[in-house]
C-alpha cells in the first residue's frame, strides 16, 4: 500500500497547483506494433474508474473530488522506447483527475470530470451516469449500473476515445464502505504520424475490474482503489460533499 499512498497522495494534494510542463508525448514515428501496445496499456491507465461505491447520492447529494492513479511499470514495457518521446515524471505513469457528481431522482447520479496524463498536455473529458438498481439498506448491499464516455483533448497527434459499461456493488458500514465491480471498456486511439508515414488507428475491448474502500470522515471522503485492466494499478481519491 505504500506504493499507492505516497506518490498518489502527493499528486492529489498538488492538483491545485500548476501541473508540470510536458515531459513526454507519443512519438510521431512510432511503429504500428509499438503504438498498438502503447495504446492498449495507456487506455487501461486512463480509463475513468468509479472511485466511489454503488449507493446513490440521493436527490440532495453532491460531491467534488480530486484523485490520482499510479502505474509504476509503464516505462518498463517493450513498447515504451519506440512509442514514447521523453521520460515519465517521477518514473511512473499517473493520471490526475478532478470532477463533480450530483444525485438525481430515481437513484441516478450524474458526473463529469477532467483528467490529465501527468507530464503531457493530453486531457481527458469524461461524463458518467450511474443507476443504483439496488440502493441498499441496513443489511442489504447496494448495486448499480454505470456507463462512462471519455474524449481526449490536446495530446499533439494522439487522440483517445473511450466508453465503458460496468456493474458494481457495495456494502456500507460505519465509516467504511467496501465495493467491487467490473465491466468492459471500449477504446479507440489514433496517431497522426510524421510526414511521409501513414496515420495509425487501433480499437480494442478490455475487461476491467476494481475493488475499493471508502473512508467517510466528518468532511472528506477518502477512497483507495485497486484497478485491473491491462495491468494492475492503484488510485487515491479525496472527495468533499454530502
């Protein structure tokens, strides 16, 4: 767990400050094979996992959050040198995200967020809708259907569009709420390559799974999440709301 909390917490707390200037980007001369492998691994890291339990916020519920994910083996992959120009900040890939969620009638929550792959100018705008078809109670768990859609901005010649559908379940206890979930992520990446080289486009489908634990204090809600897509990574979220 030390791998999760030390770098991720520093990133979450630093979101209010300016993020660093671009330290890496996708090579315009990447081979088709390197780009395919990069796109799959990056799509897994950039996916907007929930970071919250299944229970609906309620019609008066609202929360704002900041989070960061942590993949410490991204630069050890065979594709890295051929697909990435530059070095990862801190030696690991992190995606920092801020967003808001709002409860609506019918046990429905809507959310929007903006993320940045730290060390790049690639930003990811995400919208999500979650419907708690079981809202849970004193002894029964909550269960929800969640749908997300993401589109990239910036990134030079690299673009990424994603969608996902998931089912998650959680059980609330005093202070602590564990949850688990899984689903399918759909991704399409494109690279406008250097002059004289054909542009590249790859699409793929990935199963995803996750497990998390939310600690609800008087004001903040702190969530640690383990995420599994193309690899296992970790995320930490701090949320304020009611």
